[in-house]
């Protein structure tokens, strides 16, 4: 029953593309389509929650489409249900946002047909229960998001982004194809049921894990396969960016989890370090890039990479614990990963929506053209501040709760029997801690430069608050961030069936703890209570404020900024995106990005201004991707000579192939 | 009944930290002055400063936003909550389970985060310089701190400060290399986080070397007072933390008698005093670093903390 | 009878290969055409002999076509083309005659060893015929590859085709042989006097294939 | 046998033959274009009638079985849609004066003659007849490729002609060898050239001679299929001829040649001791795939670009059939059908695009979705489909090929995937340029019939998501037949 509802919703979303094409650019089309997309997604989210809560049974269904002799298997289990919640919630809220945001689109017909279908495809990926349905919907998801990235196709940036994106998606899909090829075997047992039943050697299992890391990892943004992400996510319209960063990367993670935790069967313990290390380095790399980036949407995209790294690290921890049969810590790490997935959906969507609101209000994405928005767009700024606080893993918001769980699972590493892992996991934890600290710095920079201070451009000075729909959507997400932060136990209890389905174990029931405290293992070991922290801070802050105002002075005078006595009216004298990043750039950027600064001083007496330029290089892009591209180019150029041969030479090729085949035959005899 | 006692103890603890913090600052200043052969201000001078600031009017920059005005209270609150959760003279406080060591680190992080945002709010170059440097220092100090937490937590099997403190007080801990490394790392972090020499100079207003002070340059009156208290609280917190984790002698436990509480309180005062004197001695014997040398200094902490964590396993498996 | 039948068939087929070698050796166009005519005659004889020993009267048609069309009409037509278009009388070679001959010998050795080792089951005449036919085919192809101008390439192709006819007639009782030989003659007629040379002459002074290649489809 | 004695097989051959004769004498391009369409439609209906009636018993010359009926229906269908497209295309060519009415008359006659040749090759039960039919089809296409009489067109036709003739010669040699192999078993005469007979006694043949024959046949017909390194004629022939012919070449003629290769592969497979044809086909398939994939990058001519893509896909198909097994064969068949439909659809749209823009240069074709949305998106759908994106049929077949290969021989699958990715990168790069960005050049609206284009894409789309049960069963039967 639940499954049928979810399938109908997905089908409705896919079919919504048809009226979207038909309506074209009518003025009401945009609002109508977005509004219509909200309903099924909300239903999907409800379906997911009810399935997790055990309302209604979880079933499978076989549709007569897809691979002919197999049909299209779909099923709803706890894991799918959890991701249905992520997709449904993220999608529905984004839909609300888009009702307002979408009006500003110049060519809505380049977005509308693809948008609902993209969501529908994601729902199907999550429900898929056989390899072909999974890959089909997966690739449809990529394809449609590619089309969405090209909504502003006149910008050459967008074209490049879309190209890199789709090629990487194709690469990832090929890896997945190979992985499923190994899983299904030569006879083509593509149904997940058959795959689960199959036995495979440790070598094959390792190969599948590696292929999944490539396939799902490239889609999620795992370094060094992440390069498309900071290009593609910002290039899309902002509500699509929100979906891509907030939801699509989660669907990619779903693919990884489904295969590695569910279908693959046992893995050797020595496979987990790769996942952990990849995850934690991705986290650090992603956030260092975010720290250097001055395009607000790009910076957010890089921060997505960071979060994906954290999630992968947590999943790797779960793998390590699972391989040694430690199901309780595995459940802890896995819950942390799922929780972070949910949280990241909420705050990253919120932040991209905020960036979209800013983009609409000012027309600018570069931090150095913004500033002072907190006075001009107060609601947006407040909501974004909530998101920024959440993503920086600050208590009492949700980002901290999941990050805290990750650290708690890191601290379970002494229970592992392998000394290698015992050493490696805390080291990886150190990387995660570094990443967490950098996140705070990066978001102080984004918020401080983008929203605080004085306006850096005329556009920012003229900015106006955005429409109600956008604000409502952002407010909803901000509320989720807060609620999940102060009631983490409830979220964890709700997702517990998904954890149980994958690992056969789950966290202790959190709802029974006094004061809704989060107690992942035992009370004497570690506890955290978001609610109380929230209450304490709120109470002590307001008490302090009240006391001070009451007992001491409450006088206040507005005056020009002090600035050590030399205030300068030019907003360019503020700290900008580049200058804020300077200390971190000097510390980490010199190594990771070969950053160097160059100062051009005019000779004495020359009144021309001195110039300070910063050069950074994207080493991964240059050393891996450009190399591959140039290799392909070189080969293509070499081979191209074959297009310009004479007929005689072509005949020689024929003769040559004939003679060599004859020789083969003669030798074979 | 027990609940009431516990609540009282918790309340005393909270009041105590706020009350003691300026005194600690005064002590450090006094000792530093004496060491440089000055007489120095009175021990209670920080109280006077705060009281005066409280009474003064606030001069607010014209374009300062609501955030700028809210931040001092939030910073104070977050720091206070964090400080209240660190056992001072007794463990097993009523609300100690609200947050563990990691959460305390994160609470301090929140305080710093908002302060840095406030530094950016008015849109001056000094605010920016302070914020960006503060965050840079934090990006090194916070992981070092967390790694220290890891070492301690891995030894004690808990991140709950009461449990850790109990464990550390028990004889089975012994002397461990990694704990020593962790201690050194934590001290470095504490110096950096509290903007002490050699990382920052709390007494300077020489623009280019300022970090923390540059960030709060636009604050005045009661706002500045809140920030000053918060800073003092933070210093107290770190010393309490070091004391409670590495020198848990004399600390009272949940069910102890009143006498034990008294002993605990005395021991705590002694530890605070020792910490303050040690800090003053250290600060007078060393010169301030250039800002871009700070990462190296903190890198040492990071390395030590990491080494401490790793050695934990190496030495155990030997 | 059987012996003589085999020997003569063997002789004629071998002769065909020999003539193919002679063609490789030529460096004047006219001489090449003459040698080609000689090959056609030998082919015609071989086919006629096959017709006789297989008692397949329709093969005489093939023999006749070979004799009339390939030994007389085509060489004559090519003579005229060379004269009319004023083509260089020399065969422009890509590699030297010696190298070509060596390669040719290698090809013949390959085809004979291959055929003899592969076809142990087939009857003797077919075996020999096939071995020599394959040699002729390969030599024809070699000629097309090592010669620059169109006329000698056409000759190479025709020699290749002679090998095919030899193989077809050697296969006992193969149907459609006549039709195939007719079809091939049409093909060759196409090549020689067909639309292409006509159209090419409209635009170029030469039928050197190299000139055609300058366009290479996609201009560089 | 069916009671009425009605045999659609004859119709499938007779209609094109008769209409070819008719078209050769009738004047007026509008009329002939319609007649051409009509005749193609009639042939398609006749081909469909093959399902309705009982199959005639195989004779010495004609045969209808599960395998070739796939090809015949596909052939006649694309023949029909291409004729529909050709009607609007040729009209424009006459307007711009690239073709004269005489040429068009010739063109239409040749079109039907070519259809006749291909149909004959498909229904023939005789390896000799098949050879003749394929030669006929080749010769007619040679003439059509050269129909514009430009330097490039003539060169392309000449190249096609020479390489095709050599291919034909090699194929004939192979055919003779098959006869020689079969003759001791089946006796002299026609019997030794009849498929059904050959297949039934294949086990008794001499294995080594069969091997030799297969080498020649693979190279001979492989030239027609366009396998590297025998492909050289293909890109030029596609690029320089009229676009309907490019569509037919890619969509049909390659398939017909492939059909011949498959037939002989089946013969080989039926013999237990014969050299497994798989490795040869796998090798040539992969070579073609990788080679064509790299060649895609440097193309400047849009039609040549897609011609190379045809080589690439022929490589994939031959690879799949070379791998063998029910799954790979099924995938190969599916891929072949999908490629025919998709590639001809691409050429339909490319035809209109080049007519509008007046150029085939890739660099001059930009922003089509902006200037000509229907055409641009049609092209986009086609290219995405051919690049292997879902939900189109090509994705399904590539999915089956890759996943089934990887479990059997990982290295081959890696090479395959490599080639696919390289080609994917090139096609996508070009596609982005074609349909996005600021449009350039001629902006006038397309006077085009989009029905063939979108009909093909609709079929490809539906097949990617849903394949009707009977069709699947039938494909599976064929796949089993192919061994």
C-alpha cells in the first residue's frame, strides 16, 4: 500500500513533465508546476515516515517495465523509507521555495519539464529493487539534472559545468555498471533478491567496493572525483542547486549504502581504511577549497563535498566495526552517517536557497559584491544564519548532533581487534576535527563577508527582501535544523529501523532517556542533550541581558564606527573574501593549492596603485583531469591522421589485416 | 532531598565560576606585574573594570546590526554554560550529562563563531583582521583540542568529564607518555584560545599584532563587559579543565560529605592559583610571535596531540 | 586421365600465379596491360580445362568471357584511356620491385602453406586451385597497394578477380559461377569506363588516385 | 502453409523492384517522392504481413526465419521513414538547385533498387544470392553517394567503390570456400550454398577450411559493416551523400552486412571444432569501438561525426555477438535495432539542420534549442540516446553488454567501458555545442517533417523502458539461435 502510493507519486512527478512541456512559458506555468510537485513529494515524505514508524507494511512490487524478463522490481524497506523522507522532505520544501524563486527564471521552459521528472527519478532510485531499474533511474536522474544545469546555457561556465558533469556521471555509471555486473554474475541475476543470495569471493567484494566508491562516490562528490560538483551545482538555478546538493548527493549515498551494506555481504576489515581515509581527506580538501572560493554558491558546493566526506568517513567506520562483528559501534557510526545525511539535506538546501534569495535580490554570487544584507534582507539573513550555525556543527543545532555521534564512534575504535585501524581511526578523527574547525572559519567568512558589514556594491545596497514562498521554505528548513538539533533522540529513534535493517543492530532507544538526552552507548560514557544546552544558553543569555539592562545601564548611542580612529567610508576597505581567507590560505593553501601571493609595487614616485594578486591552483583538476583530457587529445590527434590517408593506404590496411588474420590462422593450426 | 543538594551544588558551581573568573584574571595580571617589577593593579581591578563598563553607555557603530548587539550575551551564555559543565570542586553535578567534553569544545566554538561574526558586522578592516586571524588560530587549535580529548577519552573510555575525572584519579592510570603529550598540547591550545602570549597579547592595542582585541574593537560599555567576563570565564574554564582531567586530586564526588566538598573547594582554589601563577610566569618569560608563526606553534600542539593519540595504541599493544 | 587432368590444372593455375608475379615486375603501363592480357588468356585456359574435366559446359561461358572481355576488350580500353588522357607511361611504384617481389613471395608461401595444411580433406584439384587462387588474390591486392596510378590499381583489382574466378571454377559444381563472372565483369566495366573515370576526367587531367586523395573528405 | 497461398516474401522483393523500374521512368519529383514513400510503406506492410501468415517453407533461394524477420521489419520500417524524410529533404535540395529533377528521378529509382537489394540479401537462403544482393545494394549506394558530383562526393564514392569492391571480392572468396567445404558433404550444386542445408549438416564439414572461409567473410562483409581498420569508406560516404542515404547507410546497410556476418558466425558456431568466431569478432569490435571513439574528437563535419559514431556502435554490436551467450546476443540484437532507429533519427535531424544552416561544419552549428527548439531537442534526444543515456533503448543494451561481460572477462569489459566513455565524452562535447549557447547562422524556421524523427525516438524511448513480451520472447529465441 505504502509502496503503491510512493510509486504513484513518482509516476505523477515523471508525468508532470508532459504538461510542463505543453505549458511552455505561460506566466502561471511555473507556479503551477512547482506547486503540483510539492504535493506528491510531501506524500512521499509521509510514506517514508510511516514506513519507518511501522505504519503499514513494507512491500515489494514488480512493474512490467524495464528489463523485459525481469520487470521493474521496486520495494520499500526501512532504508528506502529513510531516504524517501530525505528526498520527499527536501523536494517538497524546495518546491515551495521554487514557487517564489521560479518566477525570476527567464526561460522557465528550460527548467520546468525537467524539474519534477528529476525528483521522480530520485524517488525511483530509492525504491529500485533490481540493478537495471536502479541504474536506469540513476542515470535518468543524472541526465535530467544535466539538463537543469544547462538552464542558463548561454553562459559558457554552465556549458563547461554541464559537460564535465555529464561525463563524470557517465564515468560513474560505467563503474556502477561494472559493479552490478560483478554482483549479478554472467547469467544476469539482476534482482536485488538474487544478488543478496549470491556468494562472491573477497577479491570480487573488494572490487565491487572500489567500483562503488568510484560510481556512487563520483556522484556524491568524493575526492578526487568531486570536480564536477563545484561546477555543476552553482551553475544550476538555485532551487535546483539546493536539490542537487541537498538531495541528489544523498541519493548517491543511498546507492553506496544499498550495495555495500545490503547487497554485497561481508567485506574484509582491511577494505574499510580506504573508505575512512577517502572520506576524511575529502572532508578536509572540500572545506579548504570552500575557504578559498569567493563565489557563494561554489563555496557552498565545496562545503557539500566536505559533508560528503564526513558521511563517507562515518560509513567507513561502520564498515570497519561491522567487519569485526562489533554491531553496536557499527550501528552508532551508521546512525551518525544517516543522521548527518538528513541534517545536511536540511541545512545545505537552506543555504542554497539563501544564496538563491541573495542572487535574486542582488543579481550577484560573488561574496565581494555583497555585504550588509542583514539589514536589507533581515529574514533571509536570520534564516541563513541558522543554516550557517547548523552546518558549522555548533550546538545546539543539528549539525553538531550528528558530528558528535561521528566523534563518538571514532572513540569506539579501541574495541577493534586490528592495531592498524586503532591507529588510523583516531588519526582520521583528527582530520575530521580539522575539517570541522575549518567549516566554522569558512562559514564565518561566507556569512561575515556576504551578509554582514557594509554593502560592497550598489546591487547589494538596493537589495530587497524576497518573496514569502521562499521565506516560508527557508523557515521550514531552519525549523528542521533547530528541531533535529534539540531532539536528536527522536530523529535517531525514527531512523533506527533503517539502521537495524542494514546492520541487525541499532542504537538504544533514545526516547526513554530522561530529558530526551542523547545516549549512544551508556550514560557514563557520553551524553549530550541539545534541548538542555539550548535552554541553558537561552536562559543564561536572556537572564544576563535582563540583569544588565535592569541593574546597569541601558543607554545606547549610535556613532560612526571607531576603527581605531581611522574609519574609511569606502566599503572596499572592509575585509573581503580574499583577505579573510588569507591566514588559512597561507597555512594550508600553500600546500594544497600552491597558493602564492604577488605584490606589484610601483616604483617610488609613480602614483599608480600597488597590486596584490593571489594565485591558486586546483591541483586535482590540473594533475588528473587536465592530464587525462590532454592525453585523449593527443591520442585523438595522432589517430586523426587515419582520416587523411590515400585509398592505397587504406587498401594496405585491408591487406595487412587479411595477412595478419591468415597468419594467425596458420599459426593456430 | 538529594536533588536539592545537587541543584544547590550545581548552582554554587555556576555562581562560583562567574565570581572567580575576574579574580583569576586579576591574579595573572598582578603576578605578571610583579615579575616585571611593577606593582600592578589590585587583584580586584577586573571587577572594577567590568562594573565601570557596565555603567557606561554603549556607543554603537551606525551600521551595526542586531547580531552585533546580541552576540555579547550569547558569547557570555555559551561560555558560561561550558564553564558550568566542567567539574571544579566536585564531579557528578546535576546537569553534567547535558554535554560531554566534545560538546564543551563545541560550545566554546560557538562563542568564538559568533564573536568572529560580530567582528565582521560593522565592516571595518580591524574587525575583519581579528576575525580572520581568530578563525585561523581556531582551525589549528580546535583539532588539537579534540585530539587531546580523544587521547583522554580513549584512555578513560568516556568523554564524560565526571567519568574521566574519576578515572584519572584512580590509581590504574599511572604515568603515560601519551597523556603527557596530551597535557602539553592542551596547554598550548589553552594559551592560544585565551589569546595569551605568545599567540596574542591581551594587553596590546598595537593594531597589526592584535587578534582577539581587534575583533572586539567596536564594542563598548556593557557589551564589552560581557565579552570581558566571557574571556575571563574561558580562561578559568581551561584551567579548571586541565585541573580536573590531569590533576583531579581532591575533587569531591557526587555522594561525598560536606567536608569532602570543602576539601575539593580548597584544592580547586589552590589549583586555580597555581595555574594562574604558572601562566603569568610563562607569559613573562616568552615573547610574542608574529601572527604567521602562530600556525607553527599550534602545529606543534596538533602533532603532539596526534602523537599522543597514536602512542596510546602503540604503547598498549607493546 | 586423372593424373593428366590434375597436372594440367595444376600447371595452368601455377601459370596464373607466375603471371601475377610478372605483373608485379612490370614498370611500364603498356607492358603491364599486355601481361594482364596474358593472365586472362591463362585463366581462360584454366577455366576451359576445368569445364572439360568437370564436364560442366557452362564454364565455357566463363572461359569465353575471360578471353574476350579481359584479354581483349579491357586491355584495349585501358590502352585508349592511357593514350587519350596522356598518362605517364610508367608504373609509379611505392616500394621497389625487389621488395614487392619478396613480399609477393611471402604471400604465396603463406597462402600455399595455409591452404595445404587446412584443406587436407578437400579433393586434390580443388586444393591446388584454391592455394593458387588465394596466391593470385593476395598478389592482386599487393599490386593495388604498391602501385600509385589508377590504371595499375584497376589492373591489380582485375588480377585479384581472376583469382576469384579460378577459385570458383575450381570448386566442383559450384552454381552461379557464370553469373558471378558476369557480375564481376560488369563491376570492372564500371570501374574502367564507368561514371567515375568519366566524371573524374571532367575535373582532373589525371586519373592518379593521389590527386583524388588531396581532398580527403575533410579538408585540413 | 497458409490456405490462400499468399507469400509476402515475394511482395517484399517485388514491390521495390517494380517501383524502381517505375520511378526510373516517371517524371516530377513530387510524384516520385510520394510514390517512393508509398512503395516503402507497401513494402513495410508486406514485411509486417510476414508475421500474420505462416512462414513459407525455406526454398533453395528464399528463407524467412526468426533471425532475418527482425532485420526485414527493421529494414523496411527505416526504409519507409527514411523515404518520408527524404521527400521533404529532396524538395529542399531541388529548391536550392543542388539536385536536378533528373538526378532526383535517378535517386528515387536507386533508392528502391537499394531496398530491393537489401531485402533480397535478407531473405535469401543462398550464400551466393546473398552475396549478389549485397553487391547490388552496395553499387546503388555508391551511385547515390556520388550524386552531388562535387569533388568531395566523387572522392567519397570512389573510395567507397574501391574499398567496397575489394570487400566484395574477399567475401566472394569466402563464399567459394564455404561451398568447397560443404560440397563433399552436401554434394555438388545448389544444395551446398543453401543456408538451411548448410546449417543442418554443419557439424560434418571440414573445420579448418571453414575457419579460413570465415576469415575472408569477416573481412569482406566486415568492410561493409565498417569495422576498423576496414572502415575508411564509411565516414566519407556518409558525409558526402544526401542525408537520407546517410541515414539508410547507417541504419540499414551496415545491418545487412552485419546480418551476413552473423549468419556465418552461426555456421561456425554450429561446428564444434571450428575456430570460435568470438575472439575475432570481439577483437575487431573493440578495435572499432576504441578507434572510432578517439576519431570522434577531431571531427569538423557533423555527418562525419555521426558516421564515426556508427563505426563505434557497429563495434559494440559485433563485440556483443562475439561474446555470445543468450544475454550478450540479446543485447547485441537490441543494440542493433536501437542503433538503426536512433542513428537514422539523428541523420534525419542533421539533414534538416544542415539544410537550414547551409553547412555541415560543426563549428557553425550552435544554439539549436534556442533557434529551432523542436529540431534541436530532437537532435539532443538522438545524441543522448546514441551516447547511451537512459531512458532510451541503447542504455538498456549497453547495460546488458557491459554488466554481462564484466563477470565473464573483466579485461574486455574494461576496454569496452573505456571506449564507451571516450566516445561519450566526444559526443557530449559536440552536442553541447550544437544545441546550446547563442545560436549562429541562418535562423529561418525549419520546413521539415518531424514525424520520422520523433517516431523513431518514441520507439527508442519506449523500448528503453518497456519491451512487449512477444518481442522479447522472439529476441530471446533469436539470441539462442545465435549461440
